[in-house]
C-alpha cells in the first residue's frame, strides 16, 4: 500500500512535509514512551514533561492534515486513497502520546519504583516487545517492508494474549492478592502497554492492507 505513496507523495512539497511530520511524530512518540516507562519502572523522580511533548504531537498531526488538504486542493491528480491512509496513521500515532501520559500519571500516583512482583518477568517481556515494535516500525514504513510489518502484527497478538492472561490472574486474585495497590498498578500499566501495542499494529497494518482494512488483520486472497 505505501510503496505507491512513497513514490508519488515524496515528489510534491506538501506531501513530503506531511510524510516527514508523520515520521517525526513516530520518533517522538517512541521517546515519550521510553521516558514514561522509565518514570514508572526505574526513576520515579524523573521529570518528564509529557504534556508539552504531547501538545507537540498534536501540532504535528494538524500539520499533516493541513498538508494533505493542500495537496488535495492544488494537485491536478490528487491521490485520495493515500491521503486517507496517512490521516489514519497519524491518528494512531497521536493516540500513543495519550497512553504515554497515562503511564506518567500512573508513575506519579504510585509510590516508588514499580517492580511488578509476581509478574515482573511478564511485564518486562511486554515492555521489551513493545519497544521492539517501535524500533521495527520506522524502517517498516520507510521501506514499505511487508514482511517486517507482518512481524509487528504478530508481536501485537502475542502482547495482547500475554496481557489478557495476566489480567485474568489479577482479577481472579491469583497474583498480587496481598498488595492491592500493586495489583491495580499492574492492571492499568498492562492495559496501557497493550493499547500502545495496538496502535503500533494499526500503523504497521497500513503497509499490508488497503485503507479500509487498516487496523485489521491482513486478508489474503479474499475481497473485503
């Protein structure tokens, strides 16, 4: 899907600007995520100005929309489909910023470093996998790499499954039952990680899916 976008849109001013703003948003959201996780898991006193950075993401999103509108208005041969694809991508990237804010707020509410207790290894695995998804996504988009995009989609499914297993154990009181504060923190944090993973998956899906299937599983050999 994005191969045609890369060839066409980069030849025009507003489209190149829209693309660059999108990639800047993705890099910035990754930095926000890394700092947000550190504020909860490593250094509660870390000063993370997440709100200013989130406002910057919002500004980039508006710039993408503005440049797309300019392209559609002035181009003699506007590509509406790829315009829709890019607007879909930036919505997901912007939402990642919202979840990094949630993680920082959780770090502020939680006293001290959050270790994870009985599910420390599971939480660490989810964090590591989401970070790997971030690292893969930029070259996936830049190179329109379908194979790596599919890997990101597969990673999200594993994250979703592991998170749901942990949540079921937390709800049933099988883990962290003696520490309700840690149990609530774990549940919220895992949900935030899963939502970040889901938005990364949505962005990656734009490489292998047409616009109307962005955010859904790839459908091979079928229409719709």
